[in-house]
C-alpha cells in the first residue's frame, strides 16, 4: 500500500523519538527516516538541497522554510511542526505549492508551558537561583539578600489569552489569589470569565501590572510588542515572563530597562535570535533567569506532541487530511487530488 522509498526528514527536533522511541518505530514501518541538525539560520535553496528527496518533514522552531525553500522543494508533501508555533514556515508559499503545514493542538502543550511560565515567575520573584548559588558557594550568611515578593494579591497581566495564557491565568488566580488582566484582540467573548479576569487594552495592562506574562504567538503584527515605549509606561520594578517567542520583545529595549532598574527581573524561556551562548548580554544580570526553550519539555507534553506528529505524517502518507492544518486553503487543492477526510 505504501511506497517504501518515500523518505521522512526530522529536522532540528532532537527531542522527537528520544523518550518515546515508539514514535520513530511507527514511522519506520512506512518510511525511510533520517534526522538532521542544521544551523538555525539555514534557509532557501541551501535547505532545499539538503532535504532533496524527502517528501515528509518533521520540523522544529528552526531552520527557516521560507519562500525560496518552497521554490526549490517541489516534492514536499507536508511539514509537521513538532510544537505550536510555525513562524519559521512561510505558510502562504506552502499553500501556493500545495504543501500541508500542521502543528500540535493547543491543548497539548498547555499545562507544561503554563506551569513553566509560573515556575519562572516564582523563581525570579523569590530569587531562588541566586539563593541556590549562594549556598553552593558557601555563602549561607547572604540569606538576608534574597528578600522577594509574594504573588498573592498582585496584578498579573497576560498578553495573549489563548490555551496557554488562560491556563496561566487560572493558576495565578486559583493558586495564588492574584488579580488577572489580559490583552488579546482575538480572544473569545467569554474569555477570562471563569476567574473574573478583566479584558483591557495593552497600555492599561502595561501600566497596571506587577507581573507580565507573554503568552502570545508571534505574528508580523506583534513583533516587538514590548519595545522602548512599552517599557517606559510600565510600573517600576515590574517582572516580565516570556515563554512564547523571543522576538516579541525588543532585546535592546529590554537590556536598557534592566540596566536602568525599570524592570525588577525577567524569567524567559525564549530569546531573540536563539540559541544563545554564555556571553549573551542578558546573562550579565543577576535578576534574569533564562532557560533554553524547554517550557514544553514534560513527558506528558512530549508524548502528546509525538502522537500528533506521527498521526499527521501517516495520514499524509495515506492521503488523508490531518488535523490542525494551519494553511486550511490547501485542503481544497488536496481534495481535488483525491485526498479524503476521516
């Protein structure tokens, strides 16, 4: 039934199949599977040449499947994102070329990413890493240097109130009795009602919040949604938490705000231009916690993500339209070619 010569490329997704080898085993029943690790900035013809002959692709957050890539990669059937965001894929060009782009469902990473965001928040407001380093350096006596603040009764602002943002809201409200504001022009009408969260404009959120969580997907419209002007109108001592995309924050403006003392601290799982090295300027600040894009890295989340990606690929092999197709306009083309829904 299946053409065993068809090939699948796993691109820059080192976690796929690592903890759940059954995902790889299932795919290898039908396809020749190879893994690749490319430079994060690779794109265009160079990337297309490197993946020549591979009809199916499982993709991470990098490299860039841009317009030029699709011009040179006609045989591609599907790019299945092993994750939520797809800002490294030119979806318009993919649609033009009849390539399916899929992602995992919003609920798959919801708990993992929201919990990590709150963990970053608690770590930075209670100075947990700094205190640990002091103990490790035999500096127990420095403990009075590590006074923090409580989350209880604070005003928490959430930018992006979808699956993850709404879960952050639930955790900080029900778990810590925080008040929640949110900004999301695309949120449902009843969003936040279960926790009495208040929908506000961005400026009001920035001016009123003690802690700001960024939970929005990256789009052309919200690139650098936090820049110099936005930092200027925030409360002095505000804390910023970002588990979405580094490009949502203007890094130069962020560094200036840290340098001036405007920001009390940051806890981020993503950095503009990631991956970064130990000499990155943000690492100069003791009130900055950075984790290496691991918010979704729980066993529960990874299993769900892997299950979804395997389903996407095997459906595509059988010419069955997968779930969570990003570029829905491509479905008309596929149905004209005999693809079916189940």
